[in-house]
């Protein structure tokens, strides 16, 4: 071994020269991959310079690629049973072909900006790109938490100009629901009335329903914001749930109590409802509608509750909105609202004109 301990050293293992150096009292040993002592000393000087300038990454972190970090992202979603796992995987289908072979510590902000420009050229919406960038950020956060990497790049987000503002008018909803298959009609009724998310509705089980008390409760581990909430059943919402109870799938076994074969409130022939995009598209076409998505019911429910005079605090509790800003974004104005505003403004102008004529007549007498 050559060199003083405090300054690092070089040594041989077989024919290969290695280096040893220290950072914050921790010893690092690294192969130079060469049988020349001069190469080892060059590597030692490089590491010491990185340590002095606080640019040290470490031999293990240097080898980590963006693709390596992506594995931790998928595992994190699976372990925590996050409902947006599929969305994260979709994001990776764009991230990995572009960034996958990059060493994680080599990724820079300008490279991320180039990726954004690339995705915009492909026609991706700002919100879609932001989801991909969020996945990239999460990958780096998990990498740092696991101490696999030492730093992460600054990843700027785009302004999401394409925030959807769609909703169902009552007449549109009725035509659309009538065009759907029978097993989906109660699903959209529930969505229209409550504004619940797709996973919350399709994951609803009978042990969460109290028909005697006319309530439904969803636990925090099943909600996006991790908060439990309870809603009351009334009107067509109550009728939809009662109808599902009457259609529940049970097995009649002689000498035993009936056994519930499907624990889910909403199902198709006793099995959980899966992808229904084809049925959705067909019903939209039959109802003469375009561009509607299930999430539009979330906006619709919020708007309907606030305009029916439901206190905002209560409406937020029903729909499961956590922040006031998101709630405001959904409480949007429809064409009917604009026409009503125009009608009231015109009536007000006419009333003012009539009042002015009355005053003028009196002044002439």
C-alpha cells in the first residue's frame, strides 16, 4: 500500500490497482480497472477533487441508471397499493426509451427540457407530460431515500392549460344512462350523484353499505386523500343501491343461510366490473354526445350540489375533495348559466330604463 491514510492511498489486488479514500470519515475502496499505478493515482486525484468541491457521487451511485430507479417506482406503487400504478407504468413507456440508459447523476435540467420539447412535438398534452415528469421526480426521490444516489436534477413542470371542464347536463345524463348496458346504469347514477372516483365506486362493497340507515361509508385506505367519509342515500341514488341489493348474486345452499357470491355493490354477472370503454363509447354515440369521460361526473356532482344550495364543506365531504382550489376548478359555468346571466342582465337594464321614464314623467308635471 502506498500513500498516507489521511490523503488516500493506492494498492494492488493481483495485477489490478485500487484506490482508497475518505469522505466524512467513511472509507471508500474502488478499482481503477487498470494494471497501471498511474491510472490508479489519476482516479484517486479525481475522487479527492470531487470530495473537495462537494461533487462526490460515489462509485456505486455512478453506476445507477434512470432505468434502475424506475424499478423502485413500480415497486413503491405496488407495495403501497396505489391506484395510479397503471398511470405510472404508462408514464414509464415514454420516460425509459428517452432517459433509460442515462446515468442517474448525469441527468440535467436541459436534458429534461429537451424531453418536454420532444413530447410536445409528439402531440402530448401538458397535463400528460406533467404526469411523466412527476414519475421521474418520484424515481429520484425514492433513489435518494434509499441512498442509491446523492442528488437529483431540477425538473420543471409545465402549466396544465388543458384542464378539462366537461360535465353532464341533466338531459344529457338521462339519455346517456339509458343507452348504457344495465350493469353500468347504477354505476353512472352513483357517479352523477356523488362525484366519487372510478376506483371508489367500482371498489364499493356491501360491508360498506347500511341500507337500514341509508348510508355508505368509504374507509381512508380506499380514498385518494386517505380520509374516510360517509354519505347519505336518497332519491335515485338510494334506488340505485337498493336495486343492486335486489340483484345481488347469492348461492342457495340447503340447510344454510344464503351465501353472497359477489361482495361488490356494482358488478357484472357476479364479477367485478373491469374496462368498459367500448360500452361507454357506444352509449355516447347513441346519446349524440362526444368527448365525455367518467371524471366529468365528478365535476357535475360538485356543480350540482353547490347550485342546489348544499354548503361547500358538505359538498366537499361527499365528493372527497381535499383542497379548496380543486373544488373551485370544478365549479364551472355552463352555457345555461351564461344564458341565464344574459337574461337577468337584460331584465335589469329594462327595469332601470322603466324607472328612468317614470322619474322623467314626474318631473314634467
